[in-house]
C-alpha cells in the first residue's frame, strides 16, 4: 500500500522523484521511473514484469521494483506525514505576508540609486 505524497517529472532527460514528506529528491533511471509509474497504477510486481519486462529485461525490472520497495521501507519514498497540530495553538490564523528589513540606511552610495544615493 502506498502512502505519502510524491511528485515525479522528467526534465531534460532526467527523471526526478520528490518525496514531499521526507524532502528526499531522487534521480531515477528510465527502468525505475517506468516501474514506479506502473506501481502507482496499482500493478503487482508480476504484472509490471509482464508489461515492461521485454523492454528492459525481467531481471532489471525486478531489481528496480525491489529498490522502490526498499526506498519505501527506508522512509525515502511514500513517507507518512508525521506533522501534528500543537494543542492550544490557533491553527486557523494564516500568515499572509512577511517583510524582512535588512537595512534602512544603505552605505553603498550608488549614483544611480532611486533612493537618493542611500541618504
């Protein structure tokens, strides 16, 4: 059974899988990425091997499937969300904006400055 949230995408030929709850970022090869895609569609190991075994080889597909299960067991993929609300804390209040004022008096004195050379 899958739990947790993952995001997966390909960018410039690189297959990237992000486990949201653990913050883990993984680079998958094409075999593992396709196995993961089928795993997410609730196919069993045997169904996945039957479906893409001829394309990559049965041994590689089984190895990729095992690695995905191992990553899940090691809490690197499909990690449970262990966030809990703090009792008594008002969780309904949303922070809408935060301003960070690093400096109000610039000391660089640039001629092109919109703020009168920092004065």
